[in-house]
């Protein structure tokens, strides 16, 4: 038997190609910056491994800024994986064990070592801070096989937190409104935690996408077919259909979670009829849990949250609510729990001399004034007169129940451009022109409304062809000529040479028109529209956003002041008043005559 001989040069090239193949699919999860300001603190960071996937060769890296004598212990899902000493500034890096599908929690337990005189046990500990910045987890995703039931995770990680845009190639017939509408409904029903850059068929030839969705019409097909493959290592979902009913059926199958769970292979031929999914409904904003805050424990540290109510709300009164908690009994005199809203005292509760029963307690909170925006900073602080060196040592003395902690914010809906999301949440219908990029704008507008005002279920989005004679309430046009006309109308505000690739949103006659020039302008809308909602003033009639993200209010709504109503009194009321006046006059006249007669008789 002859052995295959490989030259050193060839072996080197093979090694390089193998390494390139391994790193080509390398990914990165970014974490927000965090800071510890107490003697002992736990910083929890979460990441999600997509369904049907595992992560290998994972490495966590972060820059730190710490005082002297700081130790950190790292736990993964409550199991210790790393320990280190920190001082001054540097980079913390360690390997993370392989992780399987689902959510995982990394805990950085920071311990500030004593730096004060130990002879005085009740001397206050100085404030020490440890900051972690630019934290990320690099990893190698591995998927053994493709299953339709794993969608959309089989195409991309829907919860991946990254600053890099997700590139998706959508291959469909933009001139066929059935395909445009079905694709828009499908994609708007999928979760994406980062901006999606839509690539047309032409762009996908020169720019490598992260995933593909292909819609193909096959006239002779009796039943719709779904297929999931990875040609050239690009996850690709192909939908084949024979008529409009089959295409709608295929989208229902992909959005109906109960039905999708049954498709445990990479392809499926669908039956004639599949039920529509349970559609999204309006979100509630009644408690801390509704705003994305989980139950938490308070020791001697402060918890700070941002309460983001919908950007389409205009507060009409103060924010008020009730913090529900469980507190330890036997705390020292002076121990208290305090809440602050926008740095103003909102409420407090005395924790000293508490009885062990009842366990559940609560106290009311009120903001100091009516907020100008529907976003509030909430800080909850547990003040315990016992530091870490002075007995009794109090750790985690208060537990806050997020679901039972009630909130109430009176509001009215804003008007103008900002109300686009309010309209789409109640009537998800958009008219588009036949430019391929108009579809992406419609999806982004719908997803922005959904994330702000609706639950996570799919939305029955319908697209129609734009008709100038009969426009819809929401219209999208990717048209360079119309865009340039709008730019020329505002030459005093917009500098024409630098106004390319932005977008207009116009509110007129209770209709919305989204206008941009080309595919790059559509990318600008998709990238910026979800981020600028809080920057859009109330009663804006015309808005321009540049490619750099600058927001220009070009026109405001003319608000008509209401005149005081003229109160017209009824004839009956007038007659009664006149008769009453006559009776009074007659009474005075009778008294006057009586006194006159009495004076004559005397």
C-alpha cells in the first residue's frame, strides 16, 4: 500500500485553509459595560445559544479598571470556572466551557478586599469601584444538522447581541405583491436583536450574506414545499409554492409555533391548509416585569433601572406605583428602603422593627413632576445601618417582586410622524412600490411598532401595491426622483450634495409617506428608525433623517386652539330668572308701601 506524501508547503496551505474554515463562522456576543461600587457585588451577564447549536472554543474578554486588592470569581450557570486578582487597569480573559442550546448566565462576583483599619469594626468602608468595559464572548458555533423546527434559529441567532449588522439575502419577485407581502409577514414575525441589512439578489452576488430566504414560484406544484440547506456554508430557507393560497399556507406553517415544532427534518411538503398563528396583541405596562425587569435582591447596593414606556406616549400626570417586596425582620434602627425617580425622592419604607409576619410588604412611589418624555430612571436603595465589618452582617435583606410592583402612567398618544407605530399596531397594512428595498422598510416599520407596543407573537402584516390615486394610510416609496424633489423643497435646511441616502417621513391628511432614494437609503431607514423614536418631537408633520443619523424637523402640525364654547341658556331658564326678579321687585314695592302707610297713620 502506498502512502500519500504531502509536501511541507502543501501541508501548510491545508492547515491555513482549515483554520480559515474554522474561523470563517466565528461569532461574537457583546455585553454592556458594568460597574461594581460595593465591597461585594455580583454582575450577571446573559447569552443565548441558538436552538440546535452548540458553542465551542469560547473566550470571554473584557477591559477592567479596579482599585488594589480586588478579586473576581466567575461562575457559569452557578458553577465556578475562573478566579483572578485584579489591580489598576488591564484585560481579563478566560475560556468558557462548551455551551448547548438555551440561555446561560455568567456571574462576575467581585470582592473588594479590606483597606481600612480593622481595629474599628464599625468604621464605614470607603467607596471602591471596579468597572468592566468592552466585554465580549467570542465563540465557534457548531450545528450538526438542520431542522425546520429550529427556525429562525437555524438561520441566525435571534437574540445575538452584537454591534455588527445581520446580513440577510432575500430572493423574491419584487413585482409580485403576493411574494412581497408573504415575505414581509414572515420576516416581521421573526425576532432579531440587531439590525438586519437586506441584500438584494444582485448584492448577494458580491457581498456574502449571513443567511438567505428564497421564495420560488412553481406553477405545477400541488403542495407547498419548505427546504433548509446550507450551500457554501450559508443557511438558506427555500419556500416553493404553486399559487397564492399555498404561499400563505407555507408562511402560516413557519409562524405557527405549534405546527412548526412537528417539522423535525430539513424539508417538508405541507398539507392543503394550516391554521394561522395566534397573532400579537397589545402589550401591558402595568408593572416592573412588563418593562423587562426581573425580580432582584438588595443588599447594601443600589439598583438602577430605566423605565421605558412607549415613545408614542405623552405623559399627562405623574408616574406613580407601588414597590412590592419581602424584607428580613430584626434590622437595626434607621434601616430603610428608598426609591428615587429621575433623581428625586419618590418614596421610602422603614425596615427597622419589622415583624416576621406578614412576609409580603409594599410602599408607594410618586415622581416629583410630570415627565417630559415617557422614559424614567428608577433607583432603589436599601440603607442598612450595618456595614460589612459591623455585626450583624446584612446581605440581601430585601427581595423585590417585579410582577407585583405596580406602575401607572397617565398619558395621551402623540400625534404626527411619531404616531406611525400607533397606527401600524392597530392596522398593520402598508402600501409599497415595486422597488426590492421597499419591502425591508415596511418590515422595519412594522417591527418597530411591534417591539414598542405589541407582544412577541407574529403580526398579520399585509402589503399592497402603491396607487397614487388611492393611497393607504401608510405608504413606502423608494424612488430617487420623488426623493430629490423633497430635498429641493427644503434647500434652506438641507444641503443637497450631502442629503443623499437619507429618508423622509411625512404626515399629511392622516396618512404617512416614507420616501427614500435607493437601497442605501432603505438601509439608512432600517438602521436608524428603531433608534430615533425617542428623538421625534410630538406634532411633527415632516421629518428628514440623514445617512449620518441627524434628525431634522421640517414641518410642524398647526394646532388649532379651541375657543371657549358659548353657553346658550334655554328660554325656560330665562323666563324663570325674569319672574324671580319681578317677584323680588314686587316684594320690595309692597314693603315700601306698607312702611309709607304706617308713617302716615302715625
